[in-house]
C-alpha cells in the first residue's frame, strides 16, 4: 500500500489498485467524473459523505499542481 500525501491511498486490495480517497474505498476518479458531468464538488460530497471536503480539495490541489508543473510534458509521456 502506498499513500500520496494525506488524501490518496493506492493498494492492490482496495479497488484493484485504483487511487482512492484515504480511509475509504471511493476512487479519486469519481470526483473528476462528477466534475466532467457538471456536478459540483458539494454534490460529490453529498453523494460520498465518507469523503471529507478537505480530502476533495486536497486532491484538486494535487491535480492543479500536476497540470501546472513545469514537468507536465514528462508526466504526460509517462501516462500516455
């Protein structure tokens, strides 16, 4: 099991290794899916009350740092 900051856990025995919100089985991707569908963070938190607002905001901050990283091209190559 690995932990990414205070907000994300990755463990093969939890959701087959998908990144999840720490202390839950809720995949991080679910937050982004909600946003892609035009569903607000507040509505996401209502749908998944086990996820704290601090966790959701923390994950969004991590995503923002990745997107605005000077290494974005290398990160993109890694995941593409």
